[in-house]
């Protein structure tokens, strides 16, 4: 069952749903042409917020975990997409090495790794896990909640190759976002495919660069189907380096927040939206939803700056900061705030889930401790859109709408990776 919107089913979001369904032949051709020119990341997930009047991605993850939270019914889709991706990259591939995150792993994360192994194993690859964590000195086998076992092995570096003692992979799949930087063991792997590439890691990647690419994509797509791109695009501004402990840092942040809120208010007035606008302030790099603030008035920032450094109740992100238009979520599961997260392998949508948080509001970040996951309700063969069904009344139609927005974020990610590719920059 798909949770209905809290807003009326005749609201603007259903007009957008109808527009996307009516334009699906044009949309699918547009995506097809994009993938002829641009290479999608091997895998990706997009967090989407449905405000009832606006539908937009608010985060795009190039190293997604939580694969085990997808519905088991979508596993064949994931396997087929993995097969297509591998055929394109290395058709003769036999072995795949997955590089997990460093540090101690939760059973949740290990279950996600197990699902990845299952997907790529059924796609025709021998899959093993090679850790680059210096603390892992020997093979370590762990028992998973379902009784299965998973072995982490220390990765070994030869001259231009990474592998295991008796395992030489053609392709290396990173499930490590490289927040601490790209280690030397992963550099100069000239004889293997490393996916995603090193410059997709957070030592290089910036959210502002991604949303700049998404802004470009949404404008082209809006023109294609005749909609205001704002309906699918969160406005944002990058603040660069900030320190709220310094007077000039607080002043700069307040000025940026005021300016962005003014833009959002103008759009709300244009569309007759009665909600109070807000913005989200977060670090420009990094993941896991840490240090994210919801702000409705720039005056709130003055109170924050006066908080003592040890007060973590409203800790602001420091360093490079992005301010993003806040997008409400009017999705509900059992009266609990929810947001869809869509998963993709190569250029294909392979499933997703609702992130649900009982202790968060519709204007707050849900990617926080206490969140739980409810698989999107793909139901047997009912996965394709159903033209002619009343907007808001069809689960497959709602999922198609989610999938279009997620794939726009995927196109933006491909633009982003091309722009930061060191080989391309060297040629320029």
C-alpha cells in the first residue's frame, strides 16, 4: 500500500504526475539520448521530498548502502541492471571486489553488503570483500542477523592492481565514500576498473557542485515538458568556508539565508502556497545527515552563534556550507513522516523504500538515528505506469514520478563526475 498525500488528491503534485505520464514517450527518449552522451554512476540513490506542490531530490548518494531494505520483489530488476552495467564496463568480467567502509560495521551495514553480493553474484560474478582498513589484519568472518556469513579480507596491492591473496578482480566496486580522503592503496589502478571513480569521494565531491549540475538538468527538462523547473528543483546557494564563531561568519550566513528565503517566498506567492518557507543548512561535503539545521528566519542564527561550543543540541555545520531550499514532505506511513529514497544501478531504477522517522517533523531531516525503512510497494507485475488512472490513485504512477526525479539526479551526477574528472581537467 502506498501512503496517500496529506494534501488533497486534486493538488498540484497530481498535475505534475499527469504531466509526466502524458510526456513519458518524450521523457524516456530524452533519458536515452542523455545516456548516449554521458555515463551514469554504477549505482546511486536519491532522497526525494514530496511537498504536495513540489517534488525534488534533496540528496544524491554515490555510495549507497541499505540495499537490504529494498523489497525482495525488486531483486530481479537489480540483477538485470547489474548485468547490463557489467556488460558495458567489462563484458569478460569474472571477479568483483567490493571495498566496504572502514571501521566497525553495524549488522545493518553488513546486511546491505550481503545484498550487494547477492545482486552481483546473480549477475554472474564471483564477489568477495576486500577491506582497505589498516586495522583489519586478517580475514574476519561475521554472522549476519539472518544467519548468513560474510568474510572481510585485507585488500592487497600489487603494482597496478588491487586484490586478495588468491583473488584477482577485473572490477573494484567502492562502497566506501572516502570521507577521509583517497588512500594510496586505491590510486593508480591502471589495470582495473574502479567504480565509482576516486573523484566521486567526499575528499573531492561537493553537494553544491551536484546541485549546480541538477539546476542545469532541471531547466532543460522543464523546458522539454513545459513546466517551471522550480517544481522539481530545490533552490540553493553555496557559502564557501564559514565559522559561526566569528562575527563575519555569522553575518555572511544570515545574509545568504535572508536572500534565499526571499526567493522562496516569491515562488510561494506566485503559486499561492500558504506554508512558511524554510531553508536547510548543511555541510557541503560528507554524508550520514550530520550537522543539518532547519531555519525559518535568519534571526535564529544569532541564537545559534551564542550557544557554547559543547552544546550539541543545535550544532551548526562548519567549514564549507550549502544552504538549500527546504522541501516539506507530506508523505505519511501510519501518520509518521516519510520520504521516498529511490535506488538505481547504471541507468535503471531498481527499487526504493520510504525513510520513516517518528520523532521528526515534515520540515526536518529524516536521515538521522531512529529512522526506519519501509520498502516501496512494488507489487508483482504492477511496476509499469498505468495511463488513464486518476492522478494520486495509482502506486505504479506515483513510483514512475519518483523514478523520473531520481533519474534526473542521476543525470546530474554524471555531469558532476565529468566536470571533476582529473583526466578531463588535464586535457583542458
